[in-house]
C-alpha cells in the first residue's frame, strides 16, 4: 500500500503544501508503506516544467525521498477507460450550457432565494435539442451525476462528515476541450496506486465527498481520509502559491536550514510541542498523526528565524565543516565556529565574520584620542581569552569610561561592526598585529 503527495505544478510550493507532503511522507514511514510523488498536471495551461523541477528540489532539500513517481499527463489512457465506463453506466452526462448561460441561471436562483445549484437541464435533454446544439457548433463537456442520497464518511481527523449532495452542482469532470479534471484523475490514480490513506488539507473536504462516491462507482473501496487543518499566514489569511515569501524556495534562499523547517512543519499544529530538533529517523519513528487537530495553524516566520539561530548554536564543528565547503571559508578552525555560531541568524552570516576576522575591514574610528589611549595600553603578551578583560580594565582605569562608552569604540575600530560575538573571543582570533593596525586606522 502507498501514501502520496500530489502537488499541481502551477506555482511554487509554500509552507502549507510542504507540511502536507511531510505529514504524508512521515506517516508512510511510520506505517512502513511506500511514498508516491504524483504530479497533478492535467491543467496543461497552468502546469509548468520549471515548477515540477522546483517541487522536486524543495522535497529533496528537506530530506523527503519518494519511492515512486509519475505525472498525470502520462496517464490519459487510464482516464479514458474510466470515462468510458462511467459513460456506459450512465453515471456521467453531456452538457451544453455556456459559462454565460450558467451564470444567468445562478443569478436567477439567487434572486429567488434558491441555492445556485446546477439544475441538470442537460441531463434529460432531447435528442433533437442535442442535435441542434451540435449543429450550432456548441462544445459539450461532461458532468458526474451525484447520487440523491448524502455521502457519509468518518474522517480520521474531522470525525463524521455528511456531504449533502443536494446542495452541490454535479461536478464537471471533462472540459469542453477534452481535458479531464482533477476530481476524476485523482481517484483513477489513487485506485491504480493502491493508496491506503489520503491526507490533505481541509479545503478538500467537498472533493472528498465526490471522490468517495467515484471510488465506489468505479468498484474500489475508498481509502482512509485525513483532512488536516490549513496553514495560514500570521494574520490568519490563506496561503497562496503566489506569495513568494512563504514559498519554500524563498525560505531556502533566505538561509533557513532544512532540519529547522522540517521540525517546525512536523510539529506546528500538533498537540505535542517540541523544543528540540530531531533527526529525520526520530521523526519517522515517532510521528503521531493522531496529534493533529482541526484548528488552523498560523505560520510564524519570526519563530522560524529564532529556531534557525537556536539550531545553529547547537551545531558542532563537524556541521560547520560539512556546510562551509560550499562557501570559501572551510579552512576556519573550530574556535572560529565556536565564536561566531551564537551570533548568526543564518549560516551565510558566518562568512561575514570570516571576512572580518581573517580578511580586511575598514575600521570605524570616531574618537581617535580614546583609541590612541587604548593602543598605548594594549597588553604586551599575545592575545588569549583573558586579554580583553585585562586590556579593558586598564583602559577603564585610565579613561574613567565604563559600559558601552568603554567597549563600543573598540568594537567599531576592531571589527567595523557595532554588534557581534564576544570581543574576548574575537581578539585571539583576529590577532594582535591586525588589531594594532586597525586601531591605527588602516584597512587590514
Ligand atoms: N493536486 C491537488 C492539490 O494540489 C491534490 C489534492 C490531493 O491530495 O488529492 O490540491
């Protein structure tokens, strides 16, 4: 049996989409089933190859591996078979109304206080009228005839759900240009791939009602359905694929570590709050689908940024070595990483500190007299972790300065920055000669 993630490649994946992917993937590992990446690209006008590539890149980046993959565009013959079957069984019917005619009908229903449900006027259309429409060159499309009785199922998160078919229009399943709609293609594929559990956002609950009916008429047992709550932005508004900032690509480009996003998206909205970063194997073994609730989950970018800093602080020199290979500072010693890791929000910032420590900076000297005094008091011996204390104690004594007034001019002239790692740790790394040169105002 198999679980699946079925994105439509019509835009960038956002955090909500990736959360669905993670839940399905972790659950498949937990119950030892295969994981399918299915590309829902039947909407040929909006689907793009570049989005498929980016979806795959995003999934690999976060650590998701799939056992199987296919695209719906490769499987038209299977949809044709299902279509023929539904047609022979008279479970679908041909319609001729134009969009304009339908919207007039809906407006009339609304003004009469009726729900805007399709009136099925094409269902019992006479042969003559059909022939007239066809000779006029009207294009036809196909609707699934929903059953009269409600569709009832037990959702694994939402509990008992009753889909009242009378309040819905018969859904179009084949467009006038012959393209199939997701409602039917998804079910054909879910049957073909032996999908055991469908886990997706609660925005699909109506689709599920229709699809459960389709599973049944196509002779298959519907899988279990889990509708998880939706992720929103911080204001509670829905995420759209078009908001770049919450796209996975945007988050990757900003320098968030994959482990951080994986942990965040695994636990956000679950009952068990985690304040530790877990390895993928731990997540696979301990994933608990029953901890997901029904309330919407806001995506908190600030929290994600803080988690990223916390994560970096916990990382060893080994992590630094692996990661720094792609940057050009892989030669930095472990003292470098131990010094800077507490002061960076994203790994890339370590590179700035590499330049400050081992490269050249332009010192900022606002008060030359004070810096001169500091220069004269510089300790004789080579710098070690105690030198900063010894040095600033003597400057304090001579100048009478304390706190920020005492430290900041030194930090600015030695690092060119008004923030950063502890000066006591920076001094031995930068080295005495370079510090003297910077205090003298040289770019060094
Ligand atoms: N392609 C659909 C979507 O992206 C898949 C939904 C489903 O999981 O069935 O919303």
